[in-house]
C-alpha cells in the first residue's frame, strides 16, 4: 500500500479559503484525470469530495477512498439506499437511483464550486435537507459569491451541476476540454453554453418553508486566499478619499527604495544569480523557485506528446547559467499531447478512410462486420467525427465485409426462366451464356459457382444455357428400295424404324411407300425416321 504524504483538499479550503482561479482549474483538472482513469476501467467512485483528495507539497493531487466505488453498470445493493456524502451527492444518489459516470462529474462540479467560492452550492442543517436541495434547488453561479470568476467558468460549473444526467458532461474528457479552453482564455463549447444557459434561465423552485428546527443560514463571506496557494487574489480597491494621502506616501517610499537600489546597482554592479534546473518540475513549483531567486518567470505553453500537462520540458537560460536578478527565465510548459479533430470517414472506402486518419496523425483499429453496405465501406467510427482527441489516438472503425454468404442452389436442368427467378429471389445477379448442347433449347446445362458453394448476395451466378441441338433436313427416301433408304438415312445421322405394309402390286414390293418425318423436315441428329415398306401379299382367290 502506498503512503501518500500531504493534506486533504478540504483542510486547505477550510484553513486557506478559496483558491486562486488558475489553481482551482488546475486542481479540478487533476481530479478529472483520476476520475477519467477510473471510468475507463469501468469504475464509478460515488464519493468524490475534497476530504478524499490529498495535495502534496508540489501541488500534485491524489484521489483516495474507493471504498464505495462500484462497477459503472452495477446497481446498488439495496434499492433506494443513499451512498455518498450529502454535500457532494448527485441528485440520483440523493433519491437512491442507479448512478453512472455523470454522477462523479456532478461531484467534481461541487468540489470546483467549493474551490472557487469556499462554500458548497447546497447546505442545510440535516442530510435530508441537503439532499432535497440537490434534487430541486438551482445553484447560484460561483461569480455571485466571487465577482472575478469569469462567466465561462460559471457555465462549466453549472453544466456539471445539472439535475438531468443527460444535460451534464458525459465524460471527464469533455469537462476537461472546457477547462483547458477557459485556462487558455477561450470560450466553452457550444454544448456547454446551451446546457448551462438553459439552467440559468429556468425559474427558481418555490422557496422551502422554514421549520422549527431550521435556522436561517448566512452565506460564508469571501476571504482572499493566503500565500499557501502561491499567490494572492487581487485585493479590493479602497475607495475612501482619506486613504489617498497614505497611498501617495507609500508610493514615495517605494519609489525611494527602487531609486536607492538603482544607485547601488550602478555603483557596485548588478548582483548575478545562477539559474537552477526547472525541467521536469510542475509549472507552479518552477514559478516559485524562479521568484525566490529574484528572477521573473516567462511561461510559454506548447503541446508536447511525451510530457504531461503543466510540466516544464525546456528552459532558457540553461541550468547553471548566470544572469542578473530581475532577468526573465523562459519556461516551456507542456499542454499535453497536441489535439486534433477526428475527421468523418463513415461511408468512405477503407483505403480513403485510413488516408484521412493518417493525415490527421491518428491511428486506427479495424473490425470487419457483416453488412448490406458494399464490402470495404466504413459503416461506423468511434470517436465520432468532430470530436477533439489527442494526436495518436486510436480510432475504431467498423468496415463492411459485405452481406452474409448464401448457399447457391442447384438449377442445372431447369429452364433459364425458372433458374433466373429462383436465383434473383435469393439476391443474386444472373448472367446468361448460350452454349451448344443436345439438351432442349433454354435448358440450363451448367452453373458457376456450382451448387453447394456459398456466395454473397449481389454476386453474379453465370448460367450456361443450351441453344438446342443442331438440326438437318431429313432425306426423302420414298420410292426407294428398303436397303437404299436405310443406308441414306443412316449416312445423314438419323435412326431408322421399318414398318411393313401389305401390297398386291408386284412393283411396290420392298419399296418405301412413306416416311415420318417427311423428307425435307428439319430434325436433330439421331432422330428416328419411320419408313413404311411394301410387302407383296397374294390377292385372295375370287
């Protein structure tokens, strides 16, 4: 078990008051980093509060006490039970409903509210009273308690404290992205602007009636933070005229002091100091060390794929160099991995999609799935198009491998019309190829692919169709003798069937009287021609 040295964030807020705005944002982002790690591993903390956040001497935060954390999709052990600390409960926890990762983000919003103002958004004499406020009361914007808080920071807190889970931030990454924008002087996302504005514009709920045991609670007065937070909040300007004289005297004293120092420097030369090594330190700690030497920090923030956010990765002058007091030391501070916008690749071929992702300096993972879409087409992507992600993030793609294969039926021996109708009914395309065959015309004599194999709907089945047997004219063998007729028909490729017919005329004996098919008729080779041959039969006596 790791020993964590430091004080709880709650102790610091109670003893030091509200944090300077830059430090409040930095602390909230560190808490979100821990929450993001837990959520990615399927864990919902359920009890995010400053009591469970330790702060070490270098300003690093550790989120502790996962004692009531549960798997993100699990239900509570007892229906309707309330788990968590009243002042930091999400509305769904307050009414004993199932929780998810947005419940933790609500609690982070409460902690950020307290960091900025020194008080929690909802308080009361009993846990039940506080829980009811989480369910129905609209929180006052933090700027109502501390005027210098920018509007965009108000919007972030109010969206995190939305009663409806669908209106809150849906991930720690999304909330952190808004904090980064405000940290760098930008505006929050349109989604946050819309959600928070809707919360502000809603009419307040009816005021709660005081009971015999409920006493009016006075708001905690704002107190500027002491030096623990590394720098003081701007003090309120005095407006009393009688202080003007005192200010003039103070200005004269300060001016005299600097004039004296300037004279001394010109006489003895400016004192020099040796620059320390600040690379690898957090910005806050490096800033302190530079000021302790009488130097002025100049911070340049740049993305760096290898260095965590807020850490110094380069400095000028280099460590060990000598410089005069009052000189600048430039610190290059990492803003984390460069952010890129995920391009839209749905509907593109996998080749085009991968080219776009590579241009955006993103990685990818492909899963092939059965789909009615054309094979090789991207049908889904995660994260979705337009999302802001770290450079090098893996984009998951689902690529169609075409429809589910279907068994090809046997249509050999069927007519082309019957076979074509059957195959098209299964979703196949049909191609016809006419071939010579002794099978009847339009009979399917072969198919490709063959029956029993599988093919995807939309693929083409080629059918070989008989053009019908070749025909030739049947010779006319009437009036020929039987032997000559047989020889001629067989020589022409036809079969012969002989039928005799009695005749009394001597000249018709052994002569072909008729034939079927008749001479000149077109018939296929091998067709049997029936010839009727006369056979002399004596006439009956008179």
